[in-house]
């Protein structure tokens, strides 16, 4: 069986690890710091998922969203209380990207940019919506179809 582990590059992995622990409930599992002080990797656990974070290594082309001027995608994290996570994220320096709301697919969801430039979507399941209904509502929301 395969697993997928995301690896994020940050300008300050120590601060990022502390933020992800405080705001998102991660637990630090391991850390490798190089002799010069740069962080090669910090492994964080989110339930049964692992997130690795590291310092920038610009000489190798390894840079963070802050260096690039933005991020290309979002990490989705299932949470038990989206409102509580949302409030912690914004109170601790996150910036709202998509307001927290009840989505047509049955989740309470919202997206924010963390202080390190990465975009996160938090998702709290609130109700089951049949797949056919999600397809219909998605078409109405994004394609102009009838809701």
C-alpha cells in the first residue's frame, strides 16, 4: 500500500511547525536540523497523515510560496470544529482566502493562507448529500445550470 506525504517549504520551519501545531492540531514526530542550523525536515502528524516541512534552499531551487509570490494549490484538512480552527487561524496570523461557509456538498468549509504562504482548506462534515445532488448543485454554481 502506498501513502502520500506532502512536503512544504517555508522560510521559518520552526515557526511553521509551532503554528501548525497550535492552530491545526499537528503533532511533531521528528526533526532533522543540519549543522549550519537549516532545517532539512520536520515531520508533523495530522491523525494518520504526515506533513513534512523544511527551510528554503534557494541554491537548489527549493523555495517557499513567499519567495514565489503565491501558491499553486491548497491542502485540505478534515476537522471536527471548523469554526474553532478558523478563529485560531485568523487570530494567529492567517489571512482569509475563502470565507467559512456551509457548502452545497455537505461540509462547513473555508480557506485561509497561513503566515508562511500556504493555502489551507478546512472541512467539517455536517451532512450527507447524494452524489447526484452534488453534481447538480456544482453545475448550477459553476456552470450556470439550474439548481
